């Protein structure tokens, strides 16, 4: 069986983005830029956690994480990361609109999946066998996998800020028991890893 992880940068009140996400503000309104400061301002202090985020054999993400659009695809849009995204493995993007596969530099290929989380997971398993599959976000996508009991390890990166509204972790997810397996505080973030008791 594959091992399924999820990483998410969130605020103290559980939000992974603000409201009104758009091209000129990918994470929406509010102090959401502080959620990811640790990645860009103190990467050496968080090198282990940053490496773990992209260490999987395949990735699944929601459309909002790949694109600011919500309707039919703009064929010119190739993601937020430039021509060499950091994944270097297959990435399965959940969407309601079909789109051809998008191969990028460095080994990343984006595959667009219209059949929901079950189809995305099935396709990821086909590429990894017993490898690691990372649910890359955002919160809405991770919540779907949490609600289905499909995540083995949840790694949260908690920034010392409140956002107040937007996509929130655990919305729509039944109460669960988690086991904390590690925690580490850095200057701009606290990293906590949980596993699920079943």
C-alpha cells in the first residue's frame, strides 16, 4: 500500500488562505503572506521540512493550488512555478474541466483529473505502487482526503498569525484522534507532524 502524506501551511486559526483568491493575490486577502514567510525568508532554518514537502513519488493537488481560474482552462496557464516546478514527479490536479497532460522541465508532468479524489488517488497509486503520495493542498483538497480516512501522516506548518476567513483545515471532517509524533519551533513557524490512530 502507498503511504499518503499531506503538508499544509496554516494560520493559528486553521486557515490555509484568505478569501478572494486571484491572479494578483494567489492566497487571497488578509495577512496570508505570513503563512509562507518561513519558506522564503528562513529556508536554511527549515531545510528538513522543505525537503520533505517535495520528497514524494507522486502528488495530488486541487485546481486552486495550480491555477487562479475556476472555469474552462486558459491553455497558456502553466502553473505558479515557472517552467521547472519543484515536484519533479507526476502531479495529479483535481478539476471539473478536461485538459491535456502538461509536461514541464525537471520531470514534473501535470495530469488533470476530472473524476474526483478517488480517480486521482488511483492514478497516483498506479504510478507509485508502494511509494509515497503527497496531498499537496490546498485545505479543501486535504479535507476531502481526511474525510475519507486516506491520509497516513499530516504535517502542519503553523504561522503565528490569524486569518479569520477562507479555506480552513478540517472543515467538513468528522472528529478524529491524531497522534503527535514530532514538533519543532522555528522563528517564523511551528512544524507539527501527526499520524492517525484509525
